[in-house]
C-alpha cells in the first residue's frame, strides 16, 4: 500500500497489522531456527572440544590427576574443569546438550545486552518502520555472529564467557556494582577480562573493580576445597607453573600458547606471524617459522604498542567526558566498554576467533553512530569490518587464500578498526 511522503501509515489497515505482527516476531522465529540448526550440529558433530578438553579435565580433576600435564590441551584456570566435572560420568549426548543449553542462553544474553548497551530500541517492538534499527542490528550481527558461530562449531566456552561479560557490562551501565562479580566470573574462566579491574578502579567504581579480582581468584580456589592437587600447592598454581610462566616469560616466543600460531588472533599472535613466520602456498598451505626478530625485542615492541593503545584510549575517554554526548547516540560508557572489550582481545596472550563475539557491542555502537550522524569515516570502518569478517571465506575462496586471510590476522584487523572507530567517536564533538 502506497503512503504519501510525510504521512504516517495507517496501522489499523488489516494488511499493515499482519505485516507489523510478522516483523515483531521475525527475530524470535529466526532465533529459533538458528538455535535449532546449532543444536543439531552440537549433537551430530564428530569432535567436541567441550567433551575432549573440559569434560576430560573435569574427570581427571575428580580423581586427582594433573590435567595440565596429561596432554589433553586444557589451558584454562582450574575453575572450568571443576564446573565440567559433574558431566564426566554422564552420557556424551547429555553433556553436549547441557553445554548447548547454557551456550544458547548466553548467546541470547550477549545479543540483547549488547543491543541495550548500544541504546537499541526494544527488540520485541521492532517493526518495518524501524529501518534505522534494522540497519544497526544487521551490521552488528554481521560482524559478531560469525565469531559466535565459530565457538558453537568447536563447542568452546567463549559464548558463556561473552554472556557473563556483556551482562556484567549492562549491570554496570545500570549502576549496579554487582556487574563486577559477573565480569570476575568470566575472568575466572579466561584471565583476559581482568583488564576490567584497572578500568573500573580508574573510573572510581571501586567496589566493582575489587569484585572482579576477588571473584576471579576465589572461584579458582574452590577446586582445592574438594580435591587436592597431586603436585601439592594450589590447582591455580599448576596453571601458572605449566602455562603462564613458560609461555609469558620474557625469552619465550611471542604469541605462543596451547594452540597453533595461525589461530592466535591477538596482537601478539598476529605480529609474531607477520614477523617471524611466512606462509607457504602449497597443498595444504603451511606456516614456516623463521627467526627474523628475537623474542625479547619483539615483545618490547608489542608491549610498547599496548601502552600506546591504552594511552590513546584514556586520552579519548577523558576528552569525551568534558562535553555532553548526544541523546540520540549510545552513551559514552558504551564506547568505553567497547574499547575495554577490544583491548582484552588485542592484549591477551591468546585470542582465538571464538573470543571475538564481544565485538557485537562496538559494532552496534559504531553502526548507530554512523547512521545517526552520517559520518563517512565511521561508515567506512563499519563497512570494511563487515567485509572482513561477515562472509564465510573458508567456503568461498581457495584454501591458500583463506590461509592467507587467517595468517594475516583478519580478526585482529577487525578489532583494531573498531577500536579506531571508538576513539574517533569519543574524540569528536557530537
């Protein structure tokens, strides 16, 4: 039905009422379809990292075996092994289904919390007239869902961690210091969320910042209350002794972790690949190690970049707080939180593609800024990031090209571009 320009559509028209109801339920229908596909994949996939790493580590913890030296690839603090332990004796289908149920819930939490942090309209009221909102939602999901789906494909815990982080950030936005506890729980699973502690302390959120640290440590001491480490001392100490100190001492190669270097999309992993490896285009493609720059020099270079990133982030934030922010845009804290999420990924010793689902928040925020202000630079950044990460290149390009994309650090580049976008938004007068 044609409506004259400047005239509101007659929502009482039967056809419009049906269309608006369909639009309101479109997201629910799409979510159910996506979760049905992911759930089927969870049960049918031949390999499950949840089962072979986390649940096996939990089973070894129950009998007092050292899961850090057993060769199963468990590279996380001990808390997650304890959480997975009750499923060690359960049928595998039940274990996978349990993981999927929590991960599916966490994915929904991630999307809804990120959308609210970006000042999105209520998702249950989205209609065909909300073209602005649909555009922002589409851009954010195009950037973030691929990483989230990667976590589901490998049956990793990153969506669970992302849900805790995004919910914690939303609580903080609402003024609840309890958000620090949720972020601390995420840090107990993977240490990089500890970056929230200095940020919150700097922002004067003392209770939340302290909670991040206390919760992350306290829950990782719980395994020792039930089962003692076979090596004496704390299970957490075993994580440090077997993983942190060997991989992070000053002479250890940069970006090395319990994973192949091509999967490490942190800044450290990408710099290490670009400087000290080369990609051999063969069948299959191979990464060849070559020592161009020694570990100590390269680490000082990367750590200097970290300091620059932090300094620029702080400067942009301090500049933004001296002026009012437009009510039509996400709040200043949304962009600050976005930069913390991005710096977590870039500064972590290991950030695999499944970790990058938290880019949902900066993607939503920058897409809204670009559409509201018409800023061409921010629009170009959002468009470029969508082009870099939205398409399933693994299935669209030859194997050598896909290997080059991964080797070059496409996820690293996407995070850096979004960080630049957040800095520009905070720096500008809006």
